[in-house]
C-alpha cells in the first residue's frame, strides 16, 4: 500500500511528519523522475567541474537552472537543494570557477525552493482531500453493507441520507427520499403516542429507542424498531439526527405465535392435568430393573378409583398391584411384559382383576417401552377399566347373534350396499331368491342381480339421489325385475332405505320374490273378468228368460184352443221346445261365468275314465289320422258328480285347440287320469287345494306351445290367437266348467315343446242346488180359489201368468213393483199367496217385499221366482227364509204345482 499522510506513524512529531512530506515523499512517489534527474545531472556536474568551465558557461547557465526548477516541481526541496549544493561545490572546486555563476546558481536555488514549497502544500492538500474522500467512500460502503436501515435528517426532519437497507425495507429509491420529511412513512396504524414520544425526546436532545408501525411505498405496513440519536456541533447545537431502523414484522409474528403457542401449551398442560386427575383411568410409568425389581415411578390419581390403591403404595414395589390380577390372567400378564421388554414392541393386554369385595373388573393396558442406559426398561402407559365395554361387547355379540338369526330366518332377501352399489351383506333368503351364495356376490356390484337393460337406469337413479336428494327409489317400494344366477328374470318387490356408517352412505334393500303373488294376481284378474262376464251374462239371462217365459206361457195358454188340430199342436210343441232350448242355451252360455246351476237331471256321479273312453272315438274321428291319442287311466278311480255333456265338451275343446297348435304333419296327445298326490305333484303350490281329494286330469300335446303372455290370457272369453275361425270361447267354456265343480285348472306351455293342462276334479264335489224339478206333463194340475198377489216388473209376463192362474180358479191382484204391491195389499181383502219376482226396480227386491208382508201378515204364503239362473245374495236369502224358488222360464204345469204346493205347505204348517 502506498504511503500517505494518514499512514505515518502517529508517534512521530509534527516536524518529522512535515519533513517527510516535504523532503522525502516526492522521491518515493517519483522514483523514475529521480533517476532521470540523476542521469542528466551527472554529465552537467561533470562539465561544471571541468577545468575549462568558461567554454561551457553558456550551456550550464541554461541547463543547470532548468534542472533545479524541474527538480523542485517533481522531486521536492531536498533534491533541489542537493542538486544546487552539489553544483556549487563542483563549480567552486573547478579550476576555472566563476563567482557570477555561483550567485546565479544560488538565485535559481532560491527559486527552486519556493517552487518546491508551493508544490509541497499543493501535494499536502491533495493528499488530505483524497484521504477524506476515501473515508467517505468507506463510510458509505459500510453503511450500505449493514442490514439495518440508516437515515440522516436535518433538524427539521428532512432526509439528507438513506442507505441501501432503507431502500429495501421501504420499497423506495434512495434518491426519491432525499429532501422529504421522514413523517411520510407514518400512517393510520402509526401510534400517535409513540410519535409524540419521539418528538419530545429529540426536542430535548435525547436519543429515542422504540417500536412503531411504518408504511412502505406500496401502502403495506410493518413493525419498525427505531433508534434515533441527535448530532451536536462544537457549540452543542443539534445539527442532524441519525436513526437506525429494523423491520421487526417477522419477530412480531413470531412473538405472537410464541405467545399463542405458550397460551395453548399452558391450556394444554392445564387440560392434561385435569384429564389426568379426572380421566377414568390411570397414566403411569412402570419400571423393570435388571435385577427383576418392578415398581411405578409415576402414577396418576386415577389409580385410586381404578385399583383402590394409592400411588404411594406402588412407588417402591409393584407387587401390591399384581396381587389384584385374576389368577388365570397373571401368567399371560407377566409373559406379555417380558415379551415387550425383549422386542421393544408396545405392550397391550386385556386382563381381569379381583377386588377385595370379590367384584370382577376388566382392564385394558397400553404402554410404550423405553430402554434406559442402566439396562432397565421403563414403560409409559395408560390403564382403563373396560368392564362396561366388555359387557356391551357381550350384548353386541348377543345382538349380532340375534341379528344373524333374523337375517337367516327372514323370508325376504336383505342386501346391503354402499353408495357405489357394492354389496356387503347377502342373507339366506337373498341366496334362495337369486341362486347365488353370499361369497359369490360379496364386494360385487348390485348390477349383477339386474337385467342389463336396467343397469344405466339404476346408476342414474342412485347418482340423482346422491346429488339432489330426489328419492325416486329410496324409501319408496316398487316392483322391479331381478335376474338370478341362471339368467332368469324374477319379479321382485323392492324397498330401499338409507343409513350412514360414519361418513359413508349405505343402503339396505329388502327384496321379496312375488312370482307366486303375480300368479295369484293373474288368477284374481281372470276371476274378476269372469265375474264381470257373469254379471253381464246374468243380466242378459234375466231379460232373456223373462222373454222366454212370456213365449212359453202364451204357448201354454193357447194349447187348449189347439186341441183337435194336430198340425197346430205340433207347431205349438215345436215352439215350446225351441223356447226351452233357448233356456238351455242361456244356461250353457252362463257356464262361462262358472255360476250357472247344473240341472238335477244332468248332474250324476260319473266315471271320468269311462267318459274319456266314450268320447275317444269321437275325438279320433274329429281330429284326423295324423293326430295320435294315447290315454293312461288309473284303475278303480272314484266317481265324480258332474255334467257329463259339459265334461265331454270340455275334452273336445282341449283336443281341438291341441290339433290347431300342431303342424300339418300331425302330433301326439296324451291324456292321464289318476289320483292327485301332493307329495308327488309339488308344483301346484300356487293352487289352494284345501286338503281335499282330487282326480288329476293331465291333457298334454306336443304342438308349437304358447308364450308366457298368451298363457296368462288363454282362459279369457273371446281371446284367441287363431287368425281365422277363432271365437275365443273354447277354453273359456272349459274354465267355466271346472269352476262349476269347484275344481282348479292350470296350464303349462313352452314354445316349440308343447302344452300341458292340469284339471283338478274334486272327488266329493256334490252340488247342493235347490231347484224345483220340472213337472211331469202327465200329472194332474190342481187349481184353487185362493187370492194371489202377483208382483213382476215385466208387464207381458205378469199378465200371461195372471191369466194362467185365473184359468185354474185363483183370484189375482197384479203389482208392478214392491211399493205398488204393498199399496195393493193395504187396500185388498184377504191375500193367501205372494208370487213375486226377486229382481225388480224401485229400490225393493222380492225378498225384502216378502219379509215386510210376512211380518205384517204371517198367514200369507210366499213363492219367489227369478230370471237369474244362478244364485245371488237375494236368492240365497230367499231359499233360507221362504224355501225353494221357481226359476224362469217355467211351464204352466210347473207354475201351478209350485203355487199349490206352497199354499198347501202353509196350511199344513
């Protein structure tokens, strides 16, 4: 490093420093110039010392002064003086020295010294200025290098200096703040109190240290730790203020965090203390030394309630506590402790304790082992009484056992799924319904049990519910189609409920196989259709029978006038026969509704096997040679009471339908007749057979078969799959015939294989139908003189009936309905018989009318008639109260016999 004024040793005197600066410093600073001077001066001095100086005086007078002046400028006073002195000595010693030259040389020497002096002070000033500037640069660099912001202000708080840290802290350039008052850094959150303290301290010439909120250029604020000191001049007047600043925001945040943490820690410690004192358990440290000694260095107060022991009792020896362990658990306890000590694994055990009062308690211990330097093991743990938990576990196991029993015994399938449709429970009934075992469906999607066409619909329903809560399936029972393991579709009744397992939404589905119910519903619908047809046909039969009654009555009425006219009598009888056949047609038509009565002259015990054999020849001729008919009839079968003609018609209808279902090449029909045995024919569980004895007639064909939809409608009247010549009444007639006998009929069919009808004929089916048998044409007709109240809403029938009665001597009072009859009875004399239709308009039927009349006039006999050829509630009441009814249409003889019989019965009674 170059020497300068500031590098001189401080121990030197002022004059020594001056001499160094004035004399030697130029030589040190200009070594090259000194060498040049020396190189020039030596020849000049040599010339000056030459014997013949005068020859060179002109040159020396010019060169020597110039050298002296140049040395004064560049090398200082010492070099100048040395050069002058050396020159003077050389001139003086020269043999030819000249006195004038000596004076001239001294004059130039004086000038050189003056110049050297001026140069000296110039160099001194430059050196001092350079040193000062160096100090300022170093100071500025030092201030910019520190992390704290430094600010220098005038006495009026205007900023005259700001370091780099200030710029970084406040986000404003150094040149932007010069001249501004430092108060621009204050804002709304700057404390007025702190600001006032700063002003007071500075005003009194005192330093200030504190914290205040300042604002940056961008408007953000920060905590500023500030120190301000005043600067005084020689007169002790304040000239400037210097402040250091530090951004304390992070420290403040840290302090607040530490403060919060400390508060939380204190609260936590307080809570832990409360917990350890109130927790239903014991926090402890258990130590096992290498010698085998064990004790509890620490134990919370919970031990008093848990083991009825104080912490002090086990502080030295743990045996007091071990004495309470159940004898059956002590070995497992010791083994588990040693195992934990050996492996370093956490210790956990459930064990029993027996208290002095012989009460049994379950304990749960948990601890973490720590190996100590002295070879001992220290466990940190917790023990709690789990007696209630064990009791609840036992109860839960019992409840779980009951639940499993319920799930196993439930008739309905129970399936548990999560929100994704994954199955987690599948009870025994579900296994039976779908054919899968629980293991086969567990953790699989519920779509496995659905037909493919419903997969997307199910996912859409579930997603919609989870997202919107719109319950289209949840909590709403509905019918769906399921799919079993064999791929067959099953009609199901499905109910779904939702519940939660933690945060997981779960769904329970209860499914019931309604296949049998569907079959029963189909049968009910069929029955309702037949009932509707019964009501319709019954109404038609009533009116038709009334018309037939009028025809027959009039034909009977004109019979006496035709006596002797054989041709007329033949026509009259033909007309009567036609009318009676019309009545029979009505009865046959009503068999569709299975309610029409069977005439007593037609229902007789018959051999069903014999009837099959009798009709077999007709069937073979009717069906043709391409149809093979085979029969298998069990011998010694009981007789069945039935209408033989109706049975034969039913068999023919079945055969014709079988033929129409076969291809042109023909086919086979097989007829079986045998006792029905429930242990063999268990496929008929859907039929209520009432534990009766039945004959089972099986009628099988190998035709094209029918679809399930056709099978459901096959017995409907007027339903037919035949494109031509199909009336839809054949199988309906068969159905009606079977139901007349209180039997049952089932159909099974598979397309491409054939069809099988099962007809169950009750063995003890005897129809208890009270019908007045038609009178013989050869029995004498007896009349009378009694008065008859005749009530019928059909005018023509009422009038012709009245004429028949009057012809045989009776007096007749006619009424059109019940109210009219009561009115006529009130104004009439004695009445002996009420002859009334059962079904009449006006709000009062014949049974009600008869009840009212008999109540007021018990001596009047009652004979009721009906155009309905089957029983209803009114006819049932009639037979119960007033005996047998006379069914329309009736012949004159039947009417007279019934009237006479009823009045004679009344007289006898």
